[in-house]
């Protein structure tokens, strides 16, 4: 399990780093703007890209040298905190909609919660019990499915996902049966049901398998957009800002692997 987690983190960070080093700035603009009113975006992008590439290399090195795992964890904490702290800025939200804070550019930033938890999991690898590992990794999964899933009931979000859904052979057929808003509502309900079943699965095995499959389906489908949604790439092997947004879901897949490891460990212990 540990190699899979490190490889998923490394793969995502390399792809993001290559994009940033190639001059992609859209994915980090909102974060940079929080820390300086007139950010030097290109410089910020290249420095961030170089740092993420370092993180990826240390994660890969930790595959052979276990003692480097904590170093990798510490390195991963830095971009996670920098990104998540920027969520305290109003520019990450769509204030015009009022009420519960509706994420704008923050949709991509909130995904760093998954990376933060992965860093914590790597740090406490030898000490975390099954209960801690399960619920710690459940938090970012539930957060993104609850928040971004809930946004699917809003018109602007329903219209915003149309290009993605239309590009996917897995999902495009839905528009032949239902309206744009209905399809988005179905996705939102699916997301919410998935996170509820996954949580219930901690206590009821049958719910876990269904919830796990549904949550994993969400994140795997997101990765499939990298192959079907042409604007996800600005050049060969170079992600666009949309691609950077999508590839971050590899972190949630890593969270899901840790959740199922914790569930299996707990099941084995309970049987003895």
C-alpha cells in the first residue's frame, strides 16, 4: 500500500510541476493573489513547480529508503498549508450568490486537504491505528464530495460541467435522457450518497463496499476526463489549469486506498 500512495502522489506532483514550470499560471493565481496583491505569477509558478518536483523526487526516493518518508511528509505539508490558508480569502468564493460559501477558484484549492492528510498519514505511518487512518482520510473525501457535490444543484455549476460530461463516453449519454440541471442534480445526489455510505461502512460492512465503489468511481471518472477532455492539456505532457484541477483527484484515490486498508485492518482485528 505504501508504494502505491507514494507513486500516486509523485505522479500527480510531476504532472503539476511540469505544467507550472512550462508557464501555466491559472491553477495558482488565486493562491498567489492571497499573499500579494500584485503577484509575479510566472515566477511563483516556476518556484512552485520546482518545489513540487522536489517533493515528487523525495517521495520516489522514499520507495527505496523508508527513512525518507517523513522528509517527504514534511515537504508536502508546505504547499498544502500555503494553499489551504488562502481559502480564508474572499476571492476564492462566489460572494454574489450569498448564503453558504460557494467555491469559485477555491474548488481546486480545497483539494489540497487531501494532500495534507496524505502528508499526515505518511508521517504517522507506523503509529496510526485503523480508526485514525480511516477517519483522517475520510475527511478530505467527504469534504470535497459534500461541498463540490452540493454545488451541482446550482445552475452555474450545472452549466459549467457540461463540456466535461459531454466529452466522456461514460457520462455523455445522460444528456440524451435528462436536462443539464437534472444531470447535475443526479451527480450531486450520487456524491452525497457515496460519502454517507462510506461513513456508514465503518460500522456496516455492506455499506462500506458500496460507498467505497461509489466514491472511487467519482475520482476515477475525474481522471478519465484527462483522456477525453481535450482542453485538459495545453501541450503534449503539459497540463492546462483544467488538467491540474483534474489530476489532483489522484490524491483522493490515495485517500481511498488508505481508507480501505484501515477498514480491512479493523475487520481482521475484529474477527480475532
